[in-house]
């Protein structure tokens, strides 16, 4: 079990880096109201960049952004969006893992000035 975990660690580290890159791109959006809501699943960033074939630490990944999942619908209004990012490992044979190797959620909020 320890050896398996040690082998999975570089994959997870890369997935964390990919999720951070995706969240950083979402943070560049100046108006939270322009982000989707209602359980929308996106395969690209708000800027239109593909979430397929993302590279980190010599590994390939794909990602999905899920905005305002049903369970978190109350967190999505005109000033905030719940954002969930899933990162999947891509293999050398062209297939992608069926389960995410890393997931992260956050809440983006527009502050009144």
C-alpha cells in the first residue's frame, strides 16, 4: 500500500498544479456575474482556453469546471459562484481516468465597493 501511494504522489502533485492554474484563470474574471451557474459543466476556462491536454510535471491531465452544483445552489447568486474543479489523469494510450485524481471547491464572491 505504501508503494502504491508513493507512485500516485507525483500524479496527484501534478493534478494539484493543474487545478491551481484553472482557478487562477477563473480569478481573472472581473465580474462574477459573467460566470455560469445552474450546475453548468465546462471544458474550457472563462477565457476560452481548453481544459484538455494540460501538462504538469511531465504528466498530462484534463479538467472540468462545475459551477453551482445543486447542493451548493444557495451559494450562487448575483454576487457569488460556487466553483468545483475536477482533474483527471490522461494516459499515454489516449484514455483518461474515469475518476478525478484531484478535486477542489471554492467560492468566488464579488465585493461591493
